[in-house]
């Protein structure tokens, strides 16, 4: 039972962490693309 609880917590933590990382990477990429686009336009 303890093992099941631990694995469930680990799973939730993994999902949370991956979504957080994905969000961060997406924001970083969009800001980077914006910078590059501004440089191209000028």
C-alpha cells in the first residue's frame, strides 16, 4: 500500500514537473522567436 501511494505521488509530481518545464520552454521559445523576428524586421 505504501509503495502504491509513493508511486502515485511520484507520478503526480512527474506530470506536474513536466508540464511546468513544457510551459517554461514554450515561453522561452516564444520570447526568443519574438526577438529574432524583431531583429529580422528592423
